[in-house]
C-alpha cells in the first residue's frame, strides 16, 4: 500500500492469543505470538491509518504511532472492541487467536492435586468477537483470519459467510515455518467473488500486501 492508501481511516486490529484463567495460577491459551497482528498494525499505520491494536499477552513492542489496548481474556477483548466500535471504526481486522472456550467457573483458589488420575475441566463457549463486529449496527469493513490445519479453502469460505466478513485471510498452520510464532507466513485471501494468494514471505511483507488488498476493496 502507498503511504496514503488508508489516510483518515480508523483501523482496529486484534492480535495475539487470549488467556483464559483456570485458577489464580493457571490458564488455557495457544501459541499465537502476536507477530502477524503487530505486522498488520505497522502496515496499516504506514498506509496512513489511525491504528489501535487490541492485544492479548505478547512479548512485542508496539509499532511506532500505533495505540495499544492490552487484554487477557476473550471477554476483555470483546469489551475493548465494543468500546472502540462505539468510538468509530472504519476497518476491523481480527488477527487474534481467540480461545473458543473458557472455564465455566474460575477456581477462587489454586486447584489441588488429588489422588485421581484424571481431571475434567468444564468449559463454556466464549463470545465470537469478529461475528459480533460483523453484526454490529456500525459495522466496519471487516476482515478475519482463519487458522486451519485441513480443508483450508472450505473452512475459510464458510467463516467468511457465517461471520458476515468482507474478506478472510486463510492461514495454513499445519506447515512448518509459517503461521503461529514464525517470522514468515503465507495466506490465501478470499472475498465474495475472488481470491488472491500471498506466497511465503516475512510477516511484514505479507502484512503490507494484505493492507494493499484491504485498501483496494474498502475503497471500491
Ligand atoms: O500471532 P502469530 O504467532 O503471528 O500467528 C498468527 C496467527 C496464526 C495467529 C494468525 O495468522 C491467524 O491465523 N489468526 C487467527 C487465528 C484463529 O483463531 O483463527 P480461527 O479460525 O479460530 O478464527 C477465525 C476468525 O474469528 C479470526 O479472525 C479470529 O480472530 C476470530 N475469532 C475467533 C474466535 C472468537 N471467539 N472470536 C473471534 O473474533
């Protein structure tokens, strides 16, 4: 994207994992490092947008000129996104690996080991943040990611429709050297009547190409 492709646009990007507490000392999470979402934030900023990152816990520095709201859980991420939508948002990009489930009840105290060889945790569904954005009365141009280990195209296109998105970036996370925690990535981006593949490159280059695609489609 050139330096003004997203001039004057407010962009909100979720990045990183969420952490779902089990008890005061344990949590459920995933291997997202935040690198992809942070690269997308830097690319959107370079394209002239006003960018806010809603970030799960990651070990990354905030890209210069980007605002950042830190959250832990999916419920906190939804709260932050809701507030930012109310404040006005033109483009939403959901790069976070949000936990689909959380504990039905977080234990008040550290759970003790017992004599039993098995432990069963009861989980309940988390809110789907990007599906909420896709139904919002002030719905922005909405872009999702889909991390898949099989049937990439079919699952991604299903999420595009079901979550009411404008675009979805399908990420094959079964291949070594791309996806979770890698410095490189490869995506296939789908929209209603088309698709484009962004072959293996640094997350920074992939992010720049993705932002150029988003700028083209958003401005149509
Ligand atoms: O962070 P990195 O280490 O750089 O890795 C990047 C990545 C692999 C995490 C990233 O490229 C990626 O694919 N992110 C999406 C991961 C994911 O959780 O995909 P999903 O198929 O489960 O979710 C589909 C879409 O719905 C995503 O836009 C996700 O942000 C969103 N979602 C999912 C569940 C939920 N409760 N709320 C959501 O908003």
